[in-house]
């Protein structure tokens, strides 16, 4: 089996080959699937990151959540402690580019949100299995956060990110639901 590093490189190369128009269309396909699942409908609050290419776009998801009067919480990374804190975000102006080129909440403008306050967490990652195994970016931020989270988890991905098996460790959390584009092809 390939190492985590090899898989991250392999998936990254696959996704970077995607044309921008295809990326946007396929991201919207995944968004359409998400807003149909019961977890979305029942959630009063969601945790979500501001995705960057080539991750499934989350901008339209955040917009849909605001339109549905859901509380939207986004993480701010704390590199020294390898932790993250979620903050309520009500408008795009609540975000700034951090030193890691991530769009993150501005703590002075946003209220903190505890894990117990979130009904649904959209968990990013590099690779997944249909059974919910996840290969993250390598920082362990979500694995640590999910240890204290009891709500539903969903990962959004493209078919290029799906694998039969992934190298996992004891601390890796299983994701409840994996949603991907082109579901009818698999």
C-alpha cells in the first residue's frame, strides 16, 4: 500500500489536472447532493472550512447555509498548539487571509462556537473510502477536533479522491457519510 505522503501527492496531481470549469461544475454537483441529505436538513448549525482549489468548493455551501438560516462556523488554525477553534461567520467580511493563505474568521469580529453547538461538520481531506476512512492534509487538526465532537460528519470529494483502502492509524476518525460527484459511475 502507498504511504500517506505518496497518496497525497498522487491525489494532488490528479486534481490539479482538472479544468476550472469542470472543477466548478463538479463542485456544484456535490453541493446538490449535500443539500438533499437528511443531515443537512436537520442541522441548525454547520462547521465548514473555506475550501481552496482543488478541494470541493464550499463557497456555494456557505451561501446555501446562510439562506437556510443555519449557523455557519468556520475554523481558525492555531499552529503552535496544532488545534483549531470554530467561529460563527455571518458574512464574507468576517474572514481574512491568514499567514497560511487560508481564509479564516477574524476572532475580534466573530463569536466562538463549541463542538457541542455544531450539528453537522463538513470534514475536508485528501482521500477517502466509501466506508468513511479519511486521509487528511497531514496536520491532524480535524482528528484532534473530532475527538470532542459528537454531531454528524460528512466529507465532500471528487471521485478521484476515492480509494478502496487507505493507510489509517488508531487516532483517525471515521466519517459518517462520504458524498462525491458522479455517484452513478461507482
